[in-house]
């Protein structure tokens, strides 16, 4: 298995190099030269295994050029242990009717990103060693909230690595801010940045592409890498939970073996839903995908019209992890459906004028598999209320966006197939919004919203979020830096 750039430049490399480097030399994203297939026998076998074994088996299919199954199994056992994921890494719950919910937030930071970021640092450290590199890695992360905390927790105190995280000062929730500001570990740094997520992400992208900064760091014995969902090491563990969820639906009797399901994913950077699509390409029986967006509905328009246009107002919503106008991982989908030459052209156009239009045949091909839809702010709150009243299921704002689009799809497009909706955050991570959606009165102090929500619903608060307001602040959120100062803080000690 070789890894190539979605833009066709550079030389193909090994899985270890792709994970070490994060971004290809020509600015493209790494993708395997072919997608391995999952036979029906293999799928049946996976149904009998636990999560760590499923994870090692699936990941090995993509990484076997440089990783042994034993290495991966040992890493997966550690990453997905009961201590980190009490009750399982990716449980499927059934609120009722055709709705099944894949809960991805039972990890150490109560974010779905934990699933990738608990294993990725282990893959990364192995990858650096396997490529013979002795320099220290400096991980740069731009985050709209959850990635930052999950990456900090995954990389903290790992030898040979340091990590700097940048988040938009007014683009994350109070709890997310507190989680990052109180991060422990000797190799971590956290910065709030003036602007929105795209400003922080563009700042990081510029640093990666700046030859002078890279030269200065190299002299210090450091090299840059990313933990964002553009890194293949982030994406490959995400393929696993779709296969695992499908197996769990089979073993629980929710579906017959090989029965087709639909999948709805609340989407921002397009990493999570892309992983689901790759699972389908491997042979997992998924019929269609609903790409659910919030009010920042650039993807909804894209799937409908074939025009991707980021030149539009940016809204700050109650589902901030999806407040994104450039969905980086969409590039990998484009590569899969139209090849590297056209992808490179579209990305050039996106960089130059913030816009591109795919050809009509490509738009039609995508529309057979993907359906874009979105849920505005009022509908998000209504959905939280409706799902609670109907099923006694407590959903966070991001999950509610997914549930809204999923219910619409079940009612209007396909009511026959079971719908697997991905739940990406604990309701307690966005407690003020969830509480007010349920008609609860907001307390003066935002951090008390979680207690009120618990009193109102009786749903327990996940351990990682309990008592967060009482922990010591290490990185002051109220002293944001300017995006243009990001290179300075990265190169200083
Ligand atoms: C990151 C995140 C998303 C978006 O996932 P993508 O892979 O970027 O599409 C959705 N919800 C939550 C809570 C997240 O943290």
C-alpha cells in the first residue's frame, strides 16, 4: 500500500511517512493508492470481536506496509481500554423508531475526537521511528473546540513530541475553553486567537507552508506535523467505528447481516463522514449518507448545486464544532470521484477565489450517495426538545443537527432503511444551549448549567466534565494572540 497526494504531486510514500508528515508536499492530502475491501466472511468474523480487535484488523488493512497486526493490536488495546472508554469506545443506542445513535463521546475528553486522538499519537510516534527520524515533532493544531482538548490529552507527556493548540477566542464553548485552559502535561501549549476558526486554521496552514519557519525549526532539531483531521492517522481510526457500529447492529438483532443502512453525520471538516464513505467503499453495507450541517451550510449547497462557495457570511452557532466554511477533507472525496488533476484545479480555484464548481456528471454521481441538508438554530433547539420529549434521549446541539436531518430523511426520502445517526458530543459539553432548549432557566454562572441540566433530566454528567470549573487555569483564555503572531509563538521556546 502506497500513499499519494490528492493533487497528484510529489512521490508516493509509505503509510508511516504519510502519518509523520500530515500534509503532502504539494499541499494535497494523503490517500491510499487503493482502498482495501472487506469480504462478507471478514465482516462476519469482525462481528464476533471486541472493539480493539476490530480496530487493529481494519487499521492493518490500510497500514500493513509498515505496521504489524501485533503492534496495532497492542496500541488499540491501550487506547481503547475500559479506563479510557468506560462502557465501550463506540456504543450504539436505539432511542426508537428507525433511529439508531452511534455515541462517540465516551472517551477521556467527552468528544468524538478522542477515538482517533487516543490512538493517533501511538501511530505517530511509531511512524517517526519507522522513518528513521530523530528530531522532535512539534504538533500544531487549529481547533474549533473539541480537537484541541482531545489532541492535548492524546499527546500529553509523550516523549519526543510537543504540541501547540490554537482556538478562536469566541468560537468555543465555556466548557471547551476551561478544558483547554486547565490542560496538564509538560509538553503542551494552548493559545486563544482573535478571529474565527478559519483564521486559526489558515494561520496553522501558513506556518506549515513557510520555508523560513521550517528552516528555523529544523535548526533547533524540530519538525512540524499536524493532528488535524487532514492527517491520515486521524482518519483511519474513524473508519473503524462505522464497521464496529454495523457489527453491533447485527449482533443486537437491529438489522439482518448484510442489510443496508443509511448514515447521517453532523459535519464540519468532512472527516467523520468521509471515514464512513471509505467504510462503504470497503464494502460495508451502507446505502446513502446524509451530510448534516448547521446554519453554515456551505456543504448543503455544494451537494445540491455542485458549487462550493465559501464567500458567505460566517455564523457563530450553538454547534461551534461545525462552524466551518472550508471543509478540508472534502478534498479527499473529490479525489475519489474525479482524480488528482481535477482536484488540484478545484483546490487552486478555492485558494484563489474561495469557490469552485464541479462538473455536472460529478455532481450527479455524488448525489446518488450523498444528500446534503441543514438545520438552523431554532430547529436545533426544537430538535433537542422533541427528541427528549419523544424518546427521553438527551442530545447535544451537534447531535441534534444530525437527528433533525436524519428524521427529515426518514420521513421524506427513505423510511425503510435503518438510520444510524452519529452523536459527536456529550450534551454536557454544551449544557447552556441544551438546557435552554429544554426550557430550563440559565444560571448566572455558565458552569452551573450542567448541574441544572442533570437535575432536570436525571442524565449523569460524564466523569471528564465533572468539576471542571474548579480546576487550575494554566493558559489564560482572556489573553488572546493575533493570528499574525502565531509564527512567533511556534518558533519561540
Ligand atoms: C469535530 C466535530 C464535528 C465535525 O466533525 P468533522 O469530522 O470535522 O466533520 C462535529 N461535532 C463535534 C462535536 C465535533 O467535535
